[in-house]
């Protein structure tokens, strides 16, 4: 929602209650395109929309209308100052004089007089009424209109610190909108580098909007950033630029890259204790403009030093170096043979196994182009939706809006697509590079493609951070309104989803396999597991949320216990928790015993004493994700062979057995970030922590905080989750521990929180539907009546069921929500002739007949019409 859309929405609300609405809009917040839409919507209700810009237009429009009967929306967009000597840039709303209309304005209700301002708009979208009046004055009024998302984001970050907003702080809020980066939250070295040396036009805009003193405020604040980022905006800018670029390059291979800087150049020695994040992708300008400057410093002595320090004569270390190096050709040249040994995935973007020479450019380049096209399509689809969410008040947001972006519009694919593009670029520039010379102009075209691809990946990462930030805000503000009202958490999966589907029509417990895949993200389910099973199984899929924090000890135990995190015991086998839940739900004593045979990737398997329930946990996704730093695409391909073990468990259970699959949480790959050191904290992980006291001050700007009781933990205090770009550490361990390149969970991102909840029925086993037909009145030929059909099923059927009859006089109907509890539906019966009528009523699920029943009725003849003459005699004489 932008300011114009907000103003129009307010006008439409006023028009529902008032005959005349008078809008004073000197700032022209209501744009012409919005006026056209408003005119169309209000004209159907008999309203006229009258925009005017001066007194002459006003009189011209009003003099031809009857003030006692007119229904109109008048928009006064004149700009007239009470004090003609006041500069327009310095004018406040109270300095502007609206057009005079003494014959009309007294007829306008006080509530129908509307003056939209930027401050009112910002208050509406943020729910914060502390916005200063200065936002209605240039340049803030202009900045909030041009980039309301950036303006709001910077203000909200500042407000979380708890400090009082000063004039200098407001300057930084405005500058954030101009520079396109939240200056209260500069935590990325690449963002700082781009801001300092690749944002000339934006700095020119700063100079045109702010005076010299305000520009100095912005520079001074930026110089206070962590080193070497702060020096990028001071007198040592060029030295800091070289140091930061070198640190980013060296950080690919060493957790303490600063120790190598003195060997590159003694000028860089002051930065030897500095730390930077690890990047796997960078914008194109970093490769084209920054890396070559460092490569010019890399002489023979430095290359020998690096070769020796990292033991690159060891083939294994050389191979790892080649896999990690993404930015520098000069670094790659240190291990030319290891580069040639990089292997492409044996599977294409469609998941199908490839054959033949996988290193051929005519295979790799088309796959690169197709993967890139898919990523562009997703970004173009969701970008507008994410921008709209940024300006949608939290009370108007729902979980379904986020799931529409993440699930329906397939943002969950972005991680895997970015990983695939990165791998393909390395294959084309490594094993396939010898083929470049065979194609005239390939190198120049490839450089262009790579630049576009790196910028595309950078945009995707930023969009992902924006989406996770907004989702975190929603959970922080409205978790208890959304869970479980909108989305089921893992502790309710059995009670609300699995259990009802296991209940047979006669009350029996249907045989089932219930598998939990530890750390199975939505993309792993959709792109790996589901394709492997859907040929054999009909799949009913739902989405749920992990219990928070999104950890195994919380969310998985909550699933098996069927209880909120504050209720279940923290120790003891999960099988005991699940047996207790089964016994409670099905009202019969059930015990579970471990199965002796264990399969690869299966943590444990348990079977009930009545042989009706089998449950198990596969943890291959979780174990592999914790142990490696591969991209998501490579992770998926490594997991593919283990699906055979899942199929083996299902085959052993038999076709008649129902299958339920779910996950306890997802995971994210945290390569970059700044630490947040927490005081009074317990159980501090990189992705979540429990604190006794609420985090305040500067750190509060970089975390989400939710009351433990809101997350259904039975203890005081708050759970803290880092915002995108940060990770958590205990203040007592300051400086110790950084997240490696492997995957982690426990946080509040969509990839960690959203989990699949799936019901599978084998295609060879039809769904059992039970029908019973009853007619409660005597059917008469030519007169419509109804036949009641009682319908039930073994379990829950979410797809619509079509009821059809073999008799033409019985109309078909559709019923949804069929379960083991019988429901009644009526079929319309229009008998055309008397006599005996036999019909078969069949239930159809898609193209499969799943149940039927017979009905046998006698249709009585229609009564003959009475002779008019006899009717008159009967009326006169009676009898």
C-alpha cells in the first residue's frame, strides 16, 4: 500500500457514511491513476468525483450543482501558503490554506472533512503514533512517498532501540530511503562497500536533499561502523577498501583471514584483527571492479605463502580450495588441476538423471539458462507482493499471505535455484572452460551472463531477507492469533490431521505408518521426496508450523507428545510420548516397542503392540545439513539415494497401510552475519536463545522477542530470534564461536518454520466410501422431492465427492468434507412416470468409483384434475 492507495481507501470509507466528502490534499497524495479507480468505484453508488486545483475551478464545479442533493467527493489539490514569503520546502500542513467555499463547507460533516498527510499514512501502516510532525515537511515528505518501505524499515529499526528520536536520527531515517539501505542496520561488508564506492548517484541525491551539516551527520554516523567498514567513509577509504576486499576473498578459505593481510601488503596491517562474513555470492561489481585490484597486489611471494599456509600441494585440500573459491581467477590458478576435477550433478533441473558427457557446454549452458529463467520468474512474481506486505498494517496481515508467496508462488525454490546456478557457473568456468575457444565470442557473452546472474542472486537474497524480516515481525506481534487458529503447530498434527484420518467408519483404528523427517524443508519435500512417491501414492498435502524455537528438542518432541512445549517432559524416549498420545486420542491403551532392524538414515522405528501403528524418524537431511556446507541443490542430490530406504519401509508396510509424513523443522545456511551478545541468557544458540530479561538498547533493534508463554512454554522470560544478517552469542563468551558454513535451525525464518504435513494413500487401494439412501416422503409422478444420502468414509477425504445415479430422474450432487462421522446430503428426485423405480447411487472420487448403494421406491400416479362442472356442483350442494 502506498500513500495514494491509503488515502483512497480512507475516502471510500467516508463515502459509505456521508453524502459529501471534502478532501484537502495540498500535497497531491492522491495520484491521477488512483483517482480514476476511485471514480469508477464510486460512480456506481451515485457519487461524483471532483478534483480541483484553484478557486476558479472550484466555483465552476460547484455552481452547477445543488448543494442540498448532490453526492460528491471533492478533492482540493490547491497549494496556497498563508504566508507568501515562506519557502514551500519549509511549509508545514498548518501553513497551507485550503480553498474557501462558505456556501458548501458548512454542509460537510466534521468527520467528512479529510486532510491526508504522510504522517497519518505512516501511523496507519506501522501502528505507531510516535512519528514526528517533521515527516510532513520536505525532504522527509518526499522521501516517505518515493520509498515508503525503506523509510518505514529504518524508523522501525531505530524505534526498537528505545531511544528518543532526535533530529540527527531523523536525518538517518531519510538518508536510508535515499541510499536504499537501512543505515541503522548496516551489518554486511558488501553493503558498506557498495554504499561507499558504487552509489555515486545516490550520494548526489543526498547532497540535493540535505544541507552540508546534515550530510556531515550521515558521514559521521557511517564512520562509526565496525572496522574496516567505518574507514570506508573517512580519510582511509581506499586502504580500507583494499583491506575489506582482501578479507572477503581470504574468508572463503580461512576463518581468520586478517592474519594474512600483512603478507599481502604492509599497508593493510592495521586491519589484521578485523573479521568479515563469509560470502558465497557477490554482486557483479565486486568481481569486475574490486577483485582485480587485489589480484594486482598478489605477487609471487604472496602466492607461495598462501600455497604453503593452506597446504595446497595436498590433493584433498586443493580440491576443497577449488570448491570454495568463487571470486578470484588468480586464486583458482593456484590449483588448476583441482578445478578440472569438479563434477557436475548427474541430475538436471527437472530431477531426471542425465547421461552422456555432462561436461559439454551444450548441456551445461541450456541448464544454466533454464535455471536462471526460473529464478527470474519467481522474483518477478513475488517482488510486488513483498513490497505490499511491507506497507500492510500488522493487524491486516495473515499467515496465508506469507504462505501464498513462499508456497503457492514457489519462493521455497529460490535457495535450491541459487545453489544450482552457483554450481553451473563453476562447472562452465572449470571443467568445461577448454571448450570456450571452440565458440567464437563465448567468453564475452559468458561474462555478461555471469554479471547478470550474480546480480540476480543478490536480489533474490535481499528479497528473502525482506520476507523473513516481515514474517518475523508478524510472528512477534501476532503469534498467538495465528497459531493454531490459522496454521497447525507440530503438537496438533496428530490430533487435528493424522488421527481423524485413521479413524474408520466403525470406530476402528486404521493401520498406518507415521514418519518424521528431521529437518525436511518444504523444498526437500516438494522437489525430492514427493516426486519419488507420487507415482504410487495419492497425496493430500497440508502446511504446518514448527513449534518455536524450531529445534528437535522442542518441535519434534511436541509432535510425538501431542502437547505444547511447556507440557511435555524434557527427557525420556519419544516413543513413550507418542504411545501416551495414541492412547489418549483413541481411548485405548497402546504401547510401542522398538523395531530391531534399522535402516540407513533411520534413527529408530517403533511398532505398536497391536501391529496397527508404525512410527519412525529419518534424520539424513538433518545430519547431512549439519555436517557440510554444500549448496541446497547439492544437498538434495546427495539425499536422493537414501529415498530408497523410505520406499523400503513403505513397501514392507503394504499397500493397504495409510502413510503420514511430516517434519519437525527446516534449516537455513547461515554464511554471513554479525553477532548479538546477550546478557542474562540461557540455552543460547546461533538461531535462538531464552532470556530472563527483555533485550533492550542497540541489540533490541536486531532481534525479534516473543514471550515464552506466548510460544506456550511454561516459564517467564522471552525467546529471542535474530533478524536476517545476525546470529546470537552469550555475552560471557564474547568473541567466541561463529556459525560455520553448515546449516542451522532454531530460528524464525520461513525455511526453518514451514513444514509439510502429508497423507498418502496407495493408488492401487480405492478409498472406502459408505452410502445409505433414505426417502422420507412418498414420491409422486411429476412432483419433485428429495432423497437423503448418508455418506461416510474410513478417515477424512478432503477432495470433493460426486454422487451420481443410474436413473435419469435423480440429479447428481457434490459433497465435501467427508469423514468417518456420517454427513447427510440431499439428491433431487424428479419422477416422470409412476411405478417402481430402482436406481444405483455411486460415489466418485475424481475418475474412480469409491462406493455405491441401491434405492428401490414406488412412484405413485399424479392425481387426476377434477372436472370444473363437478367441482361447482360440489361447492353448491356439498357431498
